[in-house]
C-alpha cells in the first residue's frame, strides 16, 4: 500500500496535479475529469466525445420566443459545429454533445472581450461547482456563451472580434474551458464558435507556430498549412468556400490538446464514469 501511494504521488507530480486537488471546481486545479489521466491514448483515427454547456443571451430568448424554441435552435447549432469538425474525422472524429443550456446576461453595457472573459470564467466555475454535485461522472468539457451583441477589443479603435476563449488547450480545464461568440440567433455564429472551441482543443490559426508546451505538449502547430487555402482556421476568401472545413493541421493539433487532458476528457460516457470512480478509489 505504501508503494502504491508513492507511485501515485510520482504519477500525479509528473502530470502537475495534486492528489489533494478539489474536485468541485477550484480555480487553481483542473476539473474533475482533467484530473483523471489513468489512460491517455488518443491518436490519428481516434475519436473524442465532448460535453458542451451553452449559455445564451436575452437576445436569443427574445428572438426565439420560448424555451422550447431556444433548445431546438441550440441543438441545431451544435450539430452545425459538429459538421465542421466532422470534415476531418478520418484524422480525429470530434463530437460535441449539448448537455445543458441556460440564460445568462452579464451586466455589461459593452461586451469588452477581456472583461467578458473574466466574468464568463467566474460564472462557469460557479456553474461547474453546482453541476458536479449532482452529475458525478458527467463532466462538462466546455462552456460556450452565445450573445447577439458584438464582442469588442478594448483598444484605441475598439475593434469587433468574432469571439473569445479561455486559453489555447484549455478544454476540460476548470477556469479556462470557456468560449464566447457573437451570433444573431440565425446561425451566423456557428463558424466563430467552432473557431473558439478549436482553440480550446489546442489549435492555432493555419500557418502559425506551435503555441508552446506550456499550453499544448508536443504540438507541431500549423506552419505547414497555408492560411490562404481558406479553411476554418485560415484566411477566408470572399465566397468562404472552405471556411466550414478543417485543414489537416487542425485535427492533428486537437489530438495533442485532448491527449494531455486524458480519457476523462475525451472518452465515452462510460469511460469517463469509470475514470472518476477509479480516481476516487485510488485517492480514498
């Protein structure tokens, strides 16, 4: 038993995770599932099943009129996101599942990007704390906020941006697994939301260097993909012909981004439940 505990300590130190980490959303730790790294295998030809919690704005509620209409819209919205990620499923088959949706409207006159990110992180951690108390073994991979307002960079020109994300490679990581995009309640934000989720899974824009091991361990980045080809993470041309498809660089980066979070992040529902239970047994 002493040897087993010693081995566990060494393993968790190697992954940068404390055995005493809080499973209920401590901002300084990973989420419940990102602590579980019992099995870490994901590679080319593999799959990832991710859970998405969507926060929608008052603008969506007003436009879509009733809760049933909102939920139907959001279900289709997630399907459209999945359609984009499915364009390179031979490399990695990524599927997001809508697990819950709720109304949220941050108290902001203008949606300044950094301020919105701060508020969204704080609110998401609060939601996750509540969620994990009643949904053991059912983790949330990412929180996505959809707003009908423009998100603005607070610069001299106050430029409008398509969206925001917690950090590159922040998928399944408490305090970082957040994203937001502007959407007019007519699916205008699907591609922008997919971009933010792609960042969370560890990707950079086509043509860019790797983000660094502090964000995604072992990533090759996307230097060998030409942004002019106009894929989702590239520079779209006027007709946006390829903008709803991924370049080959993007899913390759997703593999590295998801791999570092473990099967408790990208595995099946049953695998995630087993991982959580296994972790509890090993640390009890």
